[in-house]
C-alpha cells in the first residue's frame, strides 16, 4: 500500500488525471447521449400512444410492450441481454457501444412514460375543442398539449436524468471504462479506497448537481403565472380571434 503522500502525488500526475478524465467523459457521454435520445424517442412514443388511428395500432402495441418490459427489467440485465444478443448475431461491437444502446433503450422507455403522464394531465375537453377547430394532430400536440404538459414532465424528467448519471455506473460490469470502473483499476494499483471513491463521488456530484439546478429553475419558470398561456395560440385563448388553425 502506497503512503498517502505518494498516493496524492501519483493521483495528480498527468497519466492518472487523463485516465480519470477519459472515464468521466465516457460517463458523461453515456448519460448525455442516452438522455437526449431518450427525450426524443420518449416524446415520439408518447405521441404514438396518444393517437388512435388504426394504421398505427401495430406500432402502438409494440411500443407499449417495449416500454413496459424495459421499465421492469433491471438495467444490468438489459446490458447483458444486449451484449449476448449482438454476440449471438455475430456483431463485434465494443462494450461502450453496447452500453450506449442499452442506456438509450432504458432512457426512451422511462421518458416515454413520463411524457405519457404529462399528456394525460391535459383535459380531454381542450383536445376535443381543438379537433372541432380542425387542428391537426401535430398542432394539437404543439399548441395545446405540450404547453400544459411541460409542467408535469419537467420535474420527473430532470430527476430521472440526474439519477441516470449514477445508473451508468452499472456499465462498469460490462467492462466499460467509466468512473466506477476507473476507481476499481486505481484501487488495484495501490490507492486507498476512501481516497479514490471520494474523488469519484466529487466528480459525480459535479456532473449531476448543475443539472438538478437547471431542472429546479425550469420548474419554477414553468410554474410562474401566464407561462403556459403565453405559448398557446391566440385562437385557443381569445374567443374573438380567428378560428383558423395557426
């Protein structure tokens, strides 16, 4: 075991700092790409589940089954399922790519459920009124549902993103060199567990805390009076305005 002074000297060496920085970037990229894809796919899946067009019925059924399954399978199990699935089909993907695909699937499932809850919080009578005014489905989503649903979507969405940064640590079980995996390697080289995990803790905090602050600020801004009304077209708020869709 190295002395504390030796550990601190080695910890702040160029090689060790670059190694930790690379691991932190892997953690950050897994989280950022996973949450970005999850946000987009979750929104599209929620829109798909809202529509009742017979043409989309098979896709709705697949989306519902996929979301319910992914939300109930542990993240670690999903990682290994993806690994053995690609291995079985003969695709030699890197551990990082397999982990990235897994986090995108998990994030999409959870964000789809968050968006679905937000969409369902909007009164159905408002949707019927927009349909009466010949609004298209896209216009109903953009100008009627989203301005009101954001208040319900933002808090759990940012809460999920913050927790998702921590959940990516499970990718270390697959061999992805992220923060938790780098801690194991450094400890095996003689560093103190308390020192290394303390540094990793601070890095996780530095990545997640600003995101939580942004979520709180957006939540307060959306909760301010008149925010939702400002985003709704005049034809939906002013009965004397033209009734043609925007």
